[in-house]
C-alpha cells in the first residue's frame, strides 16, 4: 500500500491516522487544498498510538461523578471516542477513494470537528486537575467500524449509529454532571452533543443517497456484523434531535420499539 503523495488531503489523512505523537492528534497541520488524482483504495489496519495512551482490552466503567477524578475519567473516555471518530473519518476518506468527492470532503470536515471536540474535552480534563493519558483507553470503535464494506455501511455505523447515540449519551452525562454540581462540565457536553446533530444529518443525507432512502430495515442490514441497533442509541431516545437531523419519524419509532431477539438477522 503506497503512501499518498506529500501535500495532498489524502496524505494529511494518512499521517493523521498513523501519527504516534499526541500533539499530532490534537493539533495536526493545516489540511492542504490539493486532492490526489484517481487515488487507490487504502485501508489502514490500525491507528498510530501516542506513548501517553495505554490501550486496554476492557476499560473501567465510568462511575462516581461526584469527584473530580470520576468526572475526569468520564471525559477522558469521551475524549478517546472523539479521537477514534476523527481517525475513522480520515480512514474512510482513504478507504472509500472512489466515493464522491463531496462525501470525502464532508468526512474531512467532520474529522476536524472531532479534533476540536477533543481539545474541548482535554482542556476541561486539565481544569479538573488531570491530563490526557492519565487513564487507559479502549479502541472499541477501531475494532468494529473498519468492517464497513462500503460508504453506506460506514455512515450507518458512524453517523446513524455511534454519533446518533452520542447525542443522547451527551445529554445524559450532562445531566449527571449538573447533578454533581459541575455546570461547566455539563455545558461542554451539551455543546458537543448539539454539534453532533450535524454529524448525524450528514449520515442521514449520504445513507439516503447511497441507498435511495433511509429505512430502519435498510439501516440495520447495513450495520457491520455483529453490531446491533441497541448499541446505537441512548437509554432514552432524543426524538427531537434525531428528527432535527433528518431521521424519519418511522425510523425513530422502529428504533425505539426494536428489541434484540436471538434469531434476529443482523444482530
């Protein structure tokens, strides 16, 4: 697999995914204006990891948000989610080289949003007295999302799946932070959760273009196995935000009603 040429958007994405310095993940160089002509498909198997990050197979569950330690640990988990999302947007830009340029340009825009969100989380982690790298991380997204066989599957699992769920998780944790007396930490999550609605909208628009329309059945069939719809939602669905992002009412109804069954296809 040949490296993309220097000075191209593709090389920026390549270097971002494979970079092993925390600084390069948090503050990458400016994106060039030049796109590679007729780029080949490049599927990077795994991201580069800065030495500050300890990757574990199973991360400690987030509990006890009353203390700064508990809140910093939670935000560190969310920081790592944003890192993986940024990397995977860049990964998809390379993996789906034959997708429309507008789609790939949109992936780049979302990657830059995720990096900005990372910096918001990192700043607040530091405000709580900790720093990025103080807690172990789990590359859960990387273990699953690259199984996407095409761009429709990618937006099914990212925009329509993980980022949709993040809108709901952000609201839930913001409420928990506020209950713990941390209004500023709650506000950071509310801002990021609100901005994720645009990411969900990107998924809705492109899934509809690739598949002709967005239906629950088509979405579920596009999820990389063994991912389940139950992983792609919060405990309480945020119907207004999902519909603001363009998810049809029937889609949200079916997601809310869906329950795992042992013989359900695509579970």
